[in-house]
């Protein structure tokens, strides 16, 4: 009986399988065709034929063609699809189709074009994929965007979704500033992106890659160490890497304005040589030496013990950087060379730059200082003139010692001499009724900075998969010496508005500061299973600082021999840190998870050589980290990251030195400062739809700082402020950022649309006359940009950015300085007959009045240029342009910090006319190798 039941069950089981297969077979759809060469009709065997879902580009199926070029692919469901065909050396083919009632789609014979033939006659169906996501990298296909002949990389970048370039060449990607622009993965003068974006031709570009550049060790191990720089890599077309190209330009205008530049590039196989020279005083070119913080007066971030930041005004430290404030001048030149040899196993990258920079002008500043019991308004007029001469050399050598061992060595050095003069006239009013003080002050600076650094990175891969070891060594030393002269006369008023006392200062302030650091880190990775790895790291660092700052009072005009010990100090600091850490890395399918902890043992030795006081302290800090990354498809990515780090106080914050460069605002260090701890969690989600050419990005960050270092401010009855750095034990500083962006390229009409919403906020504390003040700031903005382009007809861009800023302090009677703002930008270029073109640029800035500042501020800056091209290839161009046509560049800023609200108005470049002639030459792609 049981055997019969088994037979019956087996019978029905086979019937079920038969019916399932039959039903399934009835729903099968067939896609077939033959792939052949266009010209010869030779059938292309082994070509790849793929079918993608038209909605989300998910791969449905693929096959290789047989020896006769035929393919036959089965699909189980109806819908809208894309057929893609690819074959080495041929241009790809793409076509949309749909499966509904028809069971068989026969494409017949599909013809592919050789790429070499494609350069001469372009007949193609479909477009190359415009955007791809490869892990953390977003890659744009330059061939998907059309630009004019002789257009530069900058013109190409302006068309890419999510990227914005302002009129000074500053690049932002979805709101984040781009720090570096590389060429084929190599530094190209390094610190000035405009040397790439405004000199290399756009038609030489194959791909544009956008990513966060990590440290060598993080790239090798795959474990994030928090060191990132938003980077763009320009990948050149292979046929454009041979030959030479460049640009010559010169122009002159009224009121002495001029600009001139020359750049020559010679590329041959694996060698790149570039030489440039720039001179100008119109603020348009050559002012992008952005690595001042890396190679100049300050060689480390402000949360590092290496910082030389003195908390004073930028121009009080003879800063010749130009940020749109003042009248600039620049003369600079540089050489770049990189090469690879030995089957590209060795590489050398060299950069040298030198430049003479200057800026001068006037500035008026109004500062509102909210105190617990009063309101003090400071009015300041400044006249400044600063200059500097800088030289910088860096070299990087990479070699593959064997198939598993690599070495990278980098050295860099710079010298800078700065001179400056600033004259101040200030007065302060209490509660808008009574005078407190006035001051006349002059500062002369003469400073020299010298920096040298080197690093080495050695990495080894073992035979066992994912077992590696790497060593990172770094050394940096930074020296500053020079002197400053302070002359000031300060008058203080009584309650009757009469001068009650006067203070006269005439001091010479020599300083000698030396900071050096040596650090190492060893990282070892060991696979524990197929998906799990352990990353262990250990290292040490030694930081040494010596700051000798003195003040001498004048004993006779021009003679400074009397030491003022109140404003002098000689200080030594040594910090030793030993660290151990371990991180677990789990990777499976589309997910990567990391979690780990680093332990730091730090000891301080502090010596006050003037008071003969010594301090010795020890700290143990725990730095946790964790991350999660999920990539459901090639076009989507999600990453969440947490990191906890220790921020060490700088020598400026620690040294018990009274800085009286501004006698009414004196800064004092605090030898008892302790490290603060910084927690940060951030996320990023990106998604692109290839066929609809649209993209979406969302990213955010939230941070907390415990035991933060804040300012303790004491303001006396005469309006004199004393600032000291202290740790805040019971409260946290916090920051948040949230961005959401969307971009889409519309086909009819062809428009690029970008939308970016940004919300930021922070909570900051300071202590004002023993009262704890909490300041909360929020900013909300929506940036909308729309662009259009039609070859040989026109191109245009409109950007609108309404924003709202909210600032509130907890002090009694504090002002609410919330208010609206609106920024706008517009560009248009119209191509006219007879090789003429007209280019117009406009900027609009509006700030609504607030409780502190009862006046609206707004300005429109309109620039216009008429161009005429000459020669058959349009490589010679004559231009007549006007800057600030409406003459409305007022030069103003508004900002707030702590309990202070500041409004500035300064000298800036106004209306001028300029005639220029430029020659853009290009001999690449047709030179014999």
C-alpha cells in the first residue's frame, strides 16, 4: 500500500514539474540577432551582448556571440529593456526595445564601427554611459558632454552634474570644496587647481573622476583613517598624451590694470613637462596658491600641536593672501615634471613654484560685542599693505621593488619672506551713548618661514590573499623667525566723556619659533576567514616645539633694549605618543563593515624657561571607529562612518604668553589645557540613473566635542578685552550638516538642472565676564542651477541661492541677528557670426538688515567681454571686456562668532576695461611616438 502511495505522489510531482516548466516556457521571450563589422560585414564572434532593465539599468541577461556573430537570449518577463553590444576596438551599440505580445525580437544584423573609423565618420546609435559609480568614486564620461573647440577643462566641469565653479575658479562638488585636481592620478603643480582647469583643453579629457582622496595607508589597507581631500582626477585620452600644447595671453586696461600668462605643456608617452608664468594685478589669475596652510607659515591644522596660528588678525601676521579684499598683484612661475619608466614600475613627480605676491587697501569694521550687562560697539578703520616672496619644491618617487613590495618617498620644502604694514584707527562706544576708548596703532612685520618635510610609505603583500604589512614614516620641521614693531596710543574716557588716561606703547617684538614632529605607523592585516580580516596598527610620534617670543620697550627713538617681561615668554613643549589599535573588517557580497579601537598613551613635558616652571602630564585616550558600506548596484552606494579622535592643544594655546599686538584685545595662553575629544558620525548616499541621466545624493554629519577648548573673555570698564583659552568641562560643542542634491539632464530642450538643499547648525560656548554664553547658529539654503547649451549657438547658466541665517546667544539682552539672504549667479555666452562671441557674467548678493545692522546690503556685479577669433582653427582670440560694468562692487561681509557680530567693508577691484590677445595652440594626438 505504501509503494502505491509513493508511486501516486511521484506521478503528481512529475505532473507538477511538467506544468511548471510548460507555463514557464510559455512565458519565455527570445531576443536574437547577428553582430557584424559595418564596412566589411565580417561577423564578430565572441562579442558581448547585454540586456538591461530600462528602468534601473539592472542586468537581466547576457551572452557572447558564436563564431558566426549570432546571439539568442531568453527573457522570462515582458517590459522595457536596453540592448547593449560591445567588442574590443569597436564603438559600443545601444538600443531600446520592449517585450509585450511579441515572443521574439529579431534585431537582424547589428553593425559596429571601428573606433579608428569612428573618428572620421560618426554614425552611432545610443550614447555612452555618462556617469558611473565605482565604489567611492563617481566617474563622468567626458564624451557624453559637448564643448566648444579650445574650451578648457573648466568649461567641461561646469556641465557635470553636482559640480560648480565660481568666477575665481573655486570648485565645489555637491557643496563640498574640491581641494585637489590631478592629471592621470598625478599631482600637477598640486596646490592650484586652476593651472589644470584653465590651461588643459577639454577635448583632451577621457574621464573625470570625483572622489575623497585618502592617505596612502588608508588606500592600501582599505581602513579609513579620517584623512580625506575632495579630489578630481582628469584622465586624458591616450592619443592626447603625445605632443605639446599651451596658451599665451596678454592684456592691458585703464587705471594700470594688466594680466599676462604663458603655459607650455609637452607630453610624450609616460613623460609630462609643464612650465608656466603669470603676472597680473586684476585679481583674475595666479592667486590660487592654496597650500599656504600646508607649506607656508602654518604647517598643520589648528587642532594640531604643529600650528603657528596666533589668533590675531590675518593681516597682523603679514598675510598676503588675496580673498577679494584689497588690490592684489602677483608674479609667479613654476615647473612640473613627471615620468614613469621600467614598465611603469618606477615614477618621479617634481614641482617647483616661486612667486611674489602683494595686496594693499583699506578696511572698515564694525563689531558689536554683547556683554551680560552692556553693549559695546567697536568701529575700526584699517590701512594695510602686505607682500611675500615664496618658493616651494616637492618631489615624489615611487618604485615597485618586486611584484609584492612597493615604496613611495616624498620630500618637500618651502621658504617664505613676508613684510607688512597695517595702520588702525578705532573707537568704542558703550550702550550707543558713551565713549569708552579710542586707539591709533601701527604694526610693521618682517617674518621668515622655512619648512622641510619628508615621508616614506613601504607596503608589502604576502602570498596569502589579504595578508599585508605597511610602514608609514613622516618628518616635518617648521621654523619662523622675524620681528614685529608695535606703536600704539590708546585713550580711555570717564563717565563724563572726558579722556581719563592715556597709554602709549612703542615695542619691538622679535620671535623665534621652531616646531618639528616625527611619526611612524605600522599596519598589519591578517585574514581570519573568507570574509573577515583583522587590521592591527601601532606607532609613535614625537612633537617638539620651542617658542621664544619677546617684547622690548623703546629707550630712545629706534632703540629697543628694555625687556617687557609681561609680554615676553620662552617656552618648550615635548609630546610623546604611543598608539596601539585593531580594526575588524568584514566584507561580503555588497556590504563592508569595519569596527575598531585605537589607544593612545601621551605624555607632555612643558618648560617655561622664563619663570623656570616645569609641567609634566600624562593622558590615555581611546579613539573608536566604525563604518558600514553598502553598494546594491554599480549606480548606488551608501556609507555610514563614525570616528572618535583626540584634539591636542597647540603651542599657541598652551604657552603662557600675553600677545598684545592689539593692546585692547590681549590673548593669553594656558599651560594647563587638556586635550578635547571629537566624536563625528557621517553618512553619504548616492544614486544615478544612467538612462534618464539623473542623480541623487544625500549626505550628513553630526559631531560633538567634549572638554572643548573655548575662549574665556574678560572685558573691563574701559572696554579692554582679555582672551584666554580654557577647557569647558560640562558642556559640548556640536555641529551638524545635512545636504540633499538632485540633478537631471533634460533632452528636449537639453537643460542641466541641479538642486541642492543645505542645512547647517552649531552650538558654541564661551565665558564672558564669568557668565557662560551659549550661541546657536543655523543656516538653511536652497541652491538651484539651470544650464543650457547648444553647440556653436549659445551656453548659459543661472544659479539662485536663497538662504536664511539664525544666530541666537543666551546672554541677557543679546540681539537676534537672524535674517534672509539671496545670492545669484548668471553666465551666458552667445556665438555670433564672423567668429564673434559675447560673454556675460553676473553676480548678485543681498543681505537683509538685522537687529544689529539696520541696513540692507545688496550689490550686482556684471562683467562682459566681446571676443573675436582668428585663424582657421580659431586658436587666436582678441577680447575687449569690462569688469564690474555697473560699478557696484561694494566689498562687504557680515559674520558672527562667540557673542560678537561683525560687518566689514573693504577696498576691492571696481570697474575697469581690459583688452587682451590670446593664442591657444595644440599639437597633440598627431605626433609620432
